[in-house]
C-alpha cells in the first residue's frame, strides 16, 4: 500500500517520520538466510523484518523430528526479544517415509523414500501462542540421502534428528549449476521460495482460522521442546496492543507473492 504524503510537511518532520506514525507489524526472523528473508518480505511487504543468527548448535540437515526440534530451538533463542509483534522460525527438513507405491506385503523389504518439507512456526508475542504451517514434501533421491547419512549424525534423546551434510550440498557437489540452498528448483523444478511461501501461508491460515475459537484448542505452547520447561512469556507487552495490525494474508496476497517469487 502506498502512503500518500501531503505536500505541506511540517518543518523537521520527514516523509520517513510520517510513515513511521502508522504502526507496522514487526517480525523477528530466527535466521539470516537470504532466501527465507526474501520469501517472507515478498509475502508480507509492509512488515518490518529483522533477522537474527541463532547460536544454538543445530544439525545442518534436520531429519524427521529434527525439523520441529530445530525450528522450536530457534524460537527459544529469540524468546527474550519481546520488542517485536511476532517471531517466525522457518526450517527445511527431510522425512523418511514408506513408499506407498511398493506393493510388497513384507514390511522388512518396504522401500523407503525421502521427502523435503518446510515447517514454519509463527509465535505471537502478545498472546503467547504458536501457530504452525507445513509445505508439501519434495522427493529427495535415495542415493543423495545415502551420502547425507554417511556424515556425522546429530543425536537427541537417542534419536538421530539430523546430519552434518545437507542434501543440497550433495546435489551441488554433483553439479556446480545446482544451488545448495535451492536444489529443489534445479532438480525438481519447484522453487524453494515457493515451498517456504506455502508453509508461511498455511501458518497464517491456521492463525486466522483459530481467532474465534478457544485459544487452548489447536494451538501449541512454545515450551514443548524447552528442556527447562520454561514457558516463553512476553514480559513487557507493547502498549495499545489492540492497535497493532494482525499478521495476515488472504488468498489474493498469496497469489501475488507467488507470482513475484517466480520471477526472483
């Protein structure tokens, strides 16, 4: 939305100052990834987005439950940053699944396939609730996962939740034309930015869908992966919360964002 500025601007007040009079949604993105920032900015162009580097030791390639674990750990790192309206965590991860096209009745010989998903968590600072959205899965070649699984595993609670080597790194080693952080575009023809955008949009749908429901239903408190069982609470709520715009998009916004991302 373009803000129209009157010609007679009071002395000492710039156009930037006038724009700042309107409250914009402020977002803390728990990553410095360029592709994540670009996607979020394209979908929510009026939001003020700040990125933060997470110091937590996390696997480069989250695996299975590691996707949710890493995304929530990123949120925990930012839990004291309460001068924002929302904290958003975006994580791509790979899941091992059963090949439904395998007709064998022998469970020991079930064919395993691997898919890359994107999960997004949106934490509302003001009401202490968490909303999530997930993308569709994108197939990862088995031979690529074999290489990933040869790298150093990241183990939590006796489960492997990630690896040191990413699928993108393996693909990029095979072909230097492939971007390690967007291998899905080169290999599958499905841009990573579109995948992230879909997960964000699904999270926003979940948030808006639950506005008129009991907030204790279909909402997950952020402390589910907090080892110290400390709930993340906003200690100093921003004044005039009712005047702060809700973070939301409609389907037309989503289509516009997709069209822009395709050309980036």
